[in-house]
C-alpha cells in the first residue's frame, strides 16, 4: 500500500535521481570457513521521498554449501538532508546442509549523518512470529591521503526474545568491529583491504558453541566498493 501511494508521487516529480552502492563485495579469509560477503544499497527518489532496496549476506566458499541473505525494501522520508526515516519489510533466508529457513520482519530504521563524517543507522524489527529485535550500525569515512580512505565500522544486535532455531537468544546477540582501507580510483571503483571481528555475546554465544561453531570470527578481507 505504501509503495503504491509513493511511486506515483515520485513519478510526478521532475528531480528524480537514483544511486546503487556496492559498499562491500569481499572475500573473507577467517578462522571458520572462508566466505564471500556482500552489502549493497540502492534508492530511487528525490530530496524528500525515496524507495530503497538493501541486501547483505554471506556465501560459504569452503566445506558444505550454505549461506545467509537479508533483503529489505523500504520507503523513506528525509525531513533534512542529514536524516532519513524509513519503514518497510525485511526478509531473511538461511540455507545449508539442513533445512532452509525463512523469516520476515516489519522494519523501521533511520540513517543519520552525525558530526565528524559518522553515519548512524539504528533499526528495530518485528518478526512474523512477534519477536522484537534491534540493530545499531555506525560507519565513518576517515581521509588518510589523497584517494585513500579508512572506514571503521561498528555494529551491535540485540533481541527481546529467544529464537533458538535462528541462533538467537534474548539480550545482546553479537558485536562486529571492522576496519577497511580503500583506494578510490578515478573510475569510481575502490579496492580495499581490511579486517573484521564478530563476537557472539551472552546466551547467543553459548548457543553458537553448542552448534559446533566458534563464538568469534576474525576475518581478513579483500574486496571492491563502487557506485553507479
């Protein structure tokens, strides 16, 4: 319903623009099975209204075939250029040696341009089973030299309910710290190297160990970032 109302309004405007950003497309060499990881965002709209599509996930490149993917479709409004409020639908899919799993959420999130080139992205989710969860992501672009940019990253996930079949327990689930250094070429493609550390927390860490996996993942990453 929201999309059917918003799209005609966008079509009637003359200043429609768009962006597709492949923020991370990388190979992760880690203490577990190596993986291909991606994070991508795209939007269509003007300076006030937008339709956005975001996706992220991992595909294992060693051992048994498997992975996970997250997709989110949202409509957003920008009261100011530094703040976007969005509402939409998120869908997760997990596949591997066992049965495939799917999960759908109502999602409300924001994108906030904070001082010192920091971007904050708080989000809350309500699953189709009535489970609440939340996420906070923060990234920053720090110039090191001409065309050389460091991007530190922080992310934390928290859940209000136990959902053991998805590897989630109530409380703080995991924290991710990362640092990527990219070189922005004149053509707009930015190769980068970096490191990522993900640590499961609390009861979620115990559940992860019971499933035979490490509660922490340390990865060396190499990838590309580009937009069009």
